[in-house]
């Protein structure tokens, strides 16, 4: 019902388990497959791998957007390694789910910020650290853009950033767009990775400003190229 409510989305088929999903994908050749990770028999990770590997040689790539009730690291890592183009929790609001489908269909990746931050905190500590953290690119980003980037890297939504910095949400969105353009990044996911790689944010540290969230909530904003 959610998908069919969007004028530019057509539901071409449904499947009740992983094997049926693989058969349907091969027969219908959809643009995007919404894949439930936890299913009896062939689970969503196996089905994702089968679909992606089968579609890889084709001129038309089938992209998989994984969904699950649980944000367990094993599910996330398994789905992404199997070739999924995105990973969302099932409590993602309908509008954000539709946005994610469109983003994935256009060739970009989508990962729920809450999930992304957990993965970064888990794996960033395994990466070799430089002798000294590189200086932030002060000649590229403004001081305000650095503030915004730090909060984006900690998984804050535009609305939360706006409230924290006492800015309009449209202004925050403009800052995010400017950051992506200046750093030649595709989307918020790449912005988060960039912030960790350059040492702007470190795993386990505070939210980048020395302060926590003002409302204490975890949000579920979809990461996508539209900022």
C-alpha cells in the first residue's frame, strides 16, 4: 500500500520467501527489490546474493533494499556484503521508505543513520590510525559547515541539527548540499565516511560539538543524495 501510493512507483510482483523472491526477480526484472532479511528457508541475505550475482552480467541491474526489524550487525554486514544497495529498519516512516526506494533506483546507496553509526563505531576502531589525525580542510569548508558535518557524521537529522544550532531546516539542508558539493561526495553516507576517515569524528566520542542530543531521541532519517 505504501509503495502503490507513490505515483512513480509500480509494484510488479510479491514473494513470500527467499526462493520465490529470486524466481520473481529473474522473471520480472524489477528495478528495486525490497528484501526482508529474516525469512524461512532461503533467508534474505542468501536471496540478495543470488539476485545480485544473477543480475550482474545483465545490462539491467536489479538493486536490493534490505529491510529488517532488528538492527543486528550480522544482518547489516551480511546484507551489504551480499550486494544490497541499502539497509533500513522496518519502522522507517513511509515517506522515508519511498525516498529510499527512489534513491536506490537511481543508483545510490541508503543506510539508516542509526545503523550506519553502529557499523562505523564497530569497524572504525579496526582501521590503522595515522600518527596524527589530519587537520580538517579549513580552506574548503566554513566553520559552520564543519559543525554541520560533525553532526551529520553522528547520525543527526536535518531537523535535529537545525534545533541544536538554532538554524532553519532549509538552511541546514543548504549547508549539507554545499558540503557534498565541496567535498565531491555523493550522499550523506559518504559524508559520514569522510568525517571518520579524515579524523573529524572518532568512534565513541561525543557528538562532535561536545554536547549530546537536545531531545535524547534516535532518529531514522534516510541517507540519500538529496541531503
